[in-house]
């Protein structure tokens, strides 16, 4: 069984249609499809989801970094979009999301050409499964450290 958490009930639907169970090596359906198997609607959905993820992750990253710097300076403030921290870190984080989504297309095409099958462990630890959740935990961790250290 594969458990998946979706941000705002959104999913790009890109990935292997099934993965091998790490115990019995039987295929486990994950409900996704490879890039080469997707229609133009599926690919368009992927581009739309990529832009949504880039905007959300960029904004959230910019806010966390801005607040962390404000706490470091012992000056907790409301979000100031004129400061350098928010736009720079939001732009970097949003760009990284787009690069990772392009990498996922490349990895999908490579799997299709070679016939490589992921195991559940590969799927979990790779960039194919719940990347946004892993990143959210990282942001919470950074924000928590800033709150504790610079309180």
C-alpha cells in the first residue's frame, strides 16, 4: 500500500503507474502515469500544477526566510515585500521547484525508455513522492529553529 498526502488536494499525476513492493516484489498501483503515456491534457495539468507549486513554495519560503531574518535582527515585523529577503528567496525557491519538475519529466522519460521499475522505498525517498510535504517539513524546521534560537 502506498500512502500519499496532497497539498490542497492537488497532484501532478506524473510518476510510475505502479511500484514494486519491497517485501514481496509484487506491483502496487500508485495511480500515476509516465510522461510518455500522458495526453496533452495530462501534460497541461502538469504544467499548471508546476506553476501553482512554484508560487506556493516560493511565497512560503520567502515568508519563512523573511521572518527568520527579522527574528535574527530581533525585529519581528509584518511581511515587507520591499526587503530583499522575500523576493530573492521566493524567486530562488520557485525556480528550484520548476527545475525539479523538469527533472521529474526527464526521470519519467528515462524510466519509460529503460523499463526501470521503482520499489516502494525508491518511490518514497526519490523526488517522485510527496516532495512538497518533505519541503514543508524542512521549512517548519527552519522556522522553528529561528523562533527558538532568536527569541
